[in-house]
């Protein structure tokens, strides 16, 4: 099978799929429409978004944006402000008690095909609740997201992820390839294989392992570098429940570093390449495909074929030009 067929088959096996743009306008909405079109009639689909998607114009560049299309019977989330402006006849299934900047969250079922504006929960915890609710009434939930809010693509929320990259990130082919490889490698970091007690995993404090037992420290944030340096004991592993940054990495670079998942990692490409063997995760992300958008919002067009060929040399998952 070609990459398109393999990707669609992987999507068919997913329950909650997150489509994550590595930069604004890298084609995540077009990827969403592509997936929906391929699966219409095969799966009962529910769509939601990290933020808002489906506006007619980009608020930064003023350029036209692809609309989000739904077919009859498909479910989507939006907010009161956008629901009042809809052109698609829809049945309301749920209205939240919590509010967003554009009103309460509404879950609706389209009674006819057409364009909608997706708007979803602004927090990770709320997204998890909504994704769970949608997965109980649909075969497949698709989350339209962005790299800046990667936490809503956590393995605990989405069982599958598609990365959307392209000319909007950079007009330099090398930069696009490097950044895409970096994010993919973050998503596929090795899992820490030893068993960790649940009280350690659920702790909000940094924990250490000396080869015999895990110990909870009194340090609640690794960003407090002075306290991090003062942790006593000859430990070989350190579990950091919060963010892993360059400054933190410089402090504990000689230890086995464990974080919950890739969304906790905020280190530079150079540091990642140098210290990758030292970093492990508790939960691995299942990246099932990469889409490339050759068009930038400023009107430039890049050679997507050469980018795809370079990425295929090091990444063994379906990679497609979403505009073809």
C-alpha cells in the first residue's frame, strides 16, 4: 500500500487522534479535512479543537484559511458565539456549565453537510473530559491542535498523533526537516522500563532513585535550580514531574532523567541531540503519520517532494503532501 492508504488504515484503528501543527498554517486543518473525507461513511466522527479553527481569514496574515467541513451526522464542538453564526443545521447534544472567552462549549451533530467553526476546551483537563465524552458517542474523535498547545496531545488523551509540517515553519528546507525530525524524535523517546511506584509517578515533587529505592524530595520544581543542586544522596535516576529545560538539563545531565511524556520537554535541538540517551519517558506517543504543506501563508511554495524524501530516510511512517 502507498503512504496515503497506510495512514488512513492507521487512523481507522485509532480512537482519539490529535492532528498537531508544528507551526501556524502548516496544514493541520487541511489534514483534518483530508482525514474526514477519507473516513466519511466508514466511521462515526467527532471533531474538536485546541482553540478555534475554521475561520475564513488568518488573523495574523489576513490570508484565506481552509474551512472545516462536516458531513451529515458528524459531531463537532464549538462555542456559543460561533454556534450562533453557523450555516449548518445542527442538533445540540450538550452545553457545558464552564465557559470559554467565546461562551459555553457546545457539542452538536450536523444535520446536513457544510462548513463549521471548531472551538474546543482551552485546558488539558477539560480537553480530556470532552475527548472522553465524545469517544462514548463516536467511533473516532479528532482533535485539531497546535504545537504551542502540545499538552492536549498527551498520550493520556490521544492514542494517535499526526504531525503537520511545512513552509509556514520555514522557507529553508533544512530547517523544516530538522525541526520535524526533532519533534518526531521527542514523541518517540524510549520508555523507562523499570517499574516506578504509583506514589512517585503521581507526586508533584522531584523524586530520585539510588539503585535500591525511590525517594521523594522536598523540591517541587526543577526550575528552582539552587534547590535542585542541593538534593542530597548518590542517586542515579531523577524523575521530574514538571518541565525539563536546558538549564535543568545542565544541572542533572549526568543522571538518567525521566519525565512523564514529551510534552514536558522544552530543550533546544542541540541539547536534545547531545543528551537524548539520558532522557526517558513514562508514556510514549504514537505518531502514525506526517503531512507536509508546501504553501506558506505569505505566498511561497516549497518543494515538498524533496522534504518528504529526506524525512523518509530517517522516519519510517507514512509522510504525504496534504495538498496533493
